[in-house]
């Protein structure tokens, strides 16, 4: 299995409440509404979007990734409204190592409702079933308690804290590492 096999035609994944699909330019307003929120960008590596042009630039980057068959995010669409409410992706995938890392962001109106966990479980299931993965990990800043809960609810196990494990936004962050193994997922 290689990256082009998945990202050459990013599959749609469905859960009871969500559709995970390609990001499109039609998602710009929904993405802009959460990407401009300082609370949303507080614990991610990217800066708060200041203008619609920031969001358009990001979506153009994603579309280019799709065209180049490279790792790119799925939009999280809430089925009840048909609106894009966030993104989830394998932020990196090492096929030769059979490992990948997931990352996610969601609009604050949907925080605390199990939606990010639902999307994460779908991506973990897909990774183990379709990408020949044996390990899927996720990381978050130590301060991001909500993300830690998502990882735990998605079945991941806390593996440790990397002190000053990432430099982002002009500072060093301690990073918590979580992971799940294929054999644990299919128990």
C-alpha cells in the first residue's frame, strides 16, 4: 500500500452522524468561521486565520495535495446540516514503517458531543483496514485536555510526554503521545 493508492482518490468515510470527504472551495465560509477563533487555534500548530484569503490559501494547498496524490485532510461534514465543521487527517504516513499520525480540528459549536471521537474512530478503522497500518498515533500539547480525551475515547493509550517536543508559535511545547496498535483495535 502506498500514499498514492489512498490519496489518488480520497474515499468518503461515513459514520452515523458524519461524512468524511474531500475539502472543497465550497467549505471556505464554514472553515473560516472556526479558523478565525483563537480558542480553536490555541492548541494547533497553525495561526488563527485573519482573513478569508488565509482560509482560501489553506484550501488551495489542500486541493493541490489531492491533485498531487499526497497526504491531505478529510472534511468533517455533519450530516444533519450538510455543513463542514472541521477536518481530520493523517498528518503523516510512513507506509514502509506501517505507521501514521492523525490530527483533527473541529468548530467549537460541536465540542463535547463526541463528534471528534467519532471521526477519529472512523479514521483509525480505515487506517488499520485499508492502509496496512500496525500503529496509529496522535499527539497534543500537554495543555489540550479535550484532545487527550478524544485520543483516549478513540482507544489510544498514553505513551508518555515529550518535554519541549515541538516548537510552534514561537515557543517550545511539551507534547503528550498516544497510540493504538492494530491488534489492540481488533481485540
